[in-house]
C-alpha cells in the first residue's frame, strides 16, 4: 500500500503527467464541441436527419493520446538520466532501493497508473459527452441507454492503452519510440486501419479491436462484437505486460 | 615577444560553429536511428498504400501521389530528429560546454538551425525517394508515371516540408528543453489535434501542418484547406521563421 501511494505521488509530481491530463481532457472535449456544432448546423439545415451514434465517442478515441503519454512516462521517467549536476543518476536505482521486490514495485506502478487513467478517462468522458449533449440537444445519441456499456468501454480502452504503452516502454526503457508508434497510430487514419486494407487480420490489432467496445461505426473488413474486441485487446495487453515484467525482473536496472 | 598565430581560423566564426554542430548531430546515434527508422516506415507504408492503390481503394493510381502518401506518417521521424537535435544539449549538461566554446548565443542557435537543415534535407530526399521507388515497384504495370516536372516539384516540396518541420520541432524543443514533453506535444499536435481541426475549422488552413499539406500532397491541395501550394509554403516558412526567432530570443534570455 505504501508502494502504491508512493507511485501515485511520483506520478502527480511529473509535469508530463499534468500535460497528459491536459491533452486527454482538452482534445476530445474541444474537438467534440467542434463536431457537435457542425452536426447541429447540418441537422438545422436539413442535410442530416440526426446526430451519428458515434458523435462524442469518436473524439474520445483520439483523446486516448493522453493515456498513451501517461503510460509511457510512468515507465520512462524512471530511466531518465539526470544532469551531471545531479550526479547523472536515474530514479530507478532509488526506487528499487526503496522497494526491493521488483514484482511489488511493478504491481504498485500498474495500480497507480490504472488509478490515474481511470480518473482521467472518467473526467474526459463526462466533459466530452455532456458538452456534445448540450450542443446537439435532443438529437444526441450520446447519453442514451447504450451509454451504460459504452462509457465503461471508453474507460477500459484508455486503461488498456495506457498499460500497453507502459509494457512497451518497460522493454525499450526510452519513451520516444513507444510514444511515436502509439501516437502515430492514434491519428485520424491509423496505421492499423491502413493495414486492414492489406489484410483482414489487422482488425485484431489492439487498437482496432478495443475501439469496438464503444464505437459502432468502424469501417473494417471483419466486424467484432464489443466483448470480443475487448478480450482481444486485453490479451495483447497481458502478453506485452508479461514481456515487460519478465524483462524488468531479469535485467539489470 | 612572440605572437601566437591562430591555428584553426579557416572560415568565419559562424561557418566553424555550424560545421561543429553538423559533427555533433552526426555523432548522435539517435540521428542515424531516426533517419533509418523513417526510411523503413516510409517503405513499409508505401507497400501498404500501393497495395491499396492496386485494389483501387485510394481513388488514384498516380505513382507520385501514392509514393508521397507515407509522408503524412514519416514526418514523425523529422519531428523526433528536430527535437533530439535540440534536447540532446540538455541531457548531461552539454549546453554548458557548447556555450563555453561559442559564447554568442544567437550565433550558436543559428548554427544549430543550419546544421539541422544540412542533415534534414538529404535525409528527407532519401526518405521521399525511398517511398516513391517502393510504391513504383509494388504498383508495377499499374503505375501511372508522372511527367518529370511534377515529379521534381513533388519530391522537392515533400523534402522541403520535412526539413522545415524538423526545424520547427527543434525550435519548440529549444523552448521546452525536455525530450518527452516536446515529442509528446508535437506528435499530438501533428497527428491528432491538427488533422481533427483541419476537418472542422477554417482557421486550420493557416496552421503549419495543414498549410504544408499542399507542399507534398498535390491532388489534396484544394481538399485540405483553402490555400494554394505556394501560399501554403509561404505560411509554413513564416511559422518556421517565427519559431526560430522565438527560440533564439528564449535561448539568449534564459539561463542555460
């Protein structure tokens, strides 16, 4: 428990984590409002009968960039080399002196990361969906009955993505590569979506599968149910975390 | 009394410090890795785009458009290149040595810009041509080969856009000074916020990513933003000049 609260404190003391929160909350909210404004003017002039079912949720799929930054930084900040004036040390040596059991250390880190991402995604989902609801008004699908499963879907998607980023960064120990790969793959036309044009197997990539938990309109060759999508993504995360854990417990720090 | 002749006085101070900055950049393993990674990603994506093009789902069979399409993603490599060029000075306190050797801060900063351009332009040309060659090979007989003029403008525009993006990124990183926040901020802007704003707002046409679209994606010049390729280029150059100026002022005014 003390390791967990220590990890939470470490996270809140990182400027990058606050930047991640800003990205995760501001991007979907601002873009959601812009989409909602253009949708409601399309409804008003009659070119669209009603708002699409994914309005708001689509934007939340992009806000996951905040979760990616959080997951990467949670691991890479431990390996960042301080300047010569600070003895050229790395935080990981201090962390492992304080919590010598590597398993306990990693579990505490995963728990702290999950807590932070649940908080961030819950805030982002709440703000984005209520902004969209406020702009589109009666035409909104955002908070209908299906929201009861879709909103937890968003939270789970963000948590799993953050853990994926964390697992990859445990292997690379440097934040730049996982950050580049994962943020690139969150762009409007993702790399995995392009690959789905080449092979239908691409729908089993963690992001395309996981999005199924809360998006209804994804134009890919194979349709997965929300449950299957979530399970496929969870399997990826478990595998990558297992690799990261093994590397972390076996390698010199 | 004897006077000591200066031993290494070839060229002006600016030429010599630029040369030193080029050597520094080349000595970073990250520079080579980033360049190689960009080329690899460009080739892999060119295969994907060309395969999609063969199936007719891109709406164009132009080898030029398909070969340049990966630029949208490989610009990440140039963002990272620019950021690392700036932040590598701040890991381990190298900047203190640099400023001891070249105390004029604005001159040092401009030398860094020159060195980055000298490295980014050839890298960009290799990455752009790599994507084009791969796309052409995959398309095979289906490739529509453009006239040489279009080809030269396409390659030149794409390489210039990538190099300018690297300089813009290094300016941002000079102000931020830390690798991860700078990379995260720039990638989120270029890959998430920028494209989303492009589809939804009119002012996005003047932002550095959307304005630069016409420089490399010719058939998309009208579709993405209202600016022509030439005006768009002007806006990107203006953003870069502004960013370099802000970074120079901040570098001069702040403690190293």
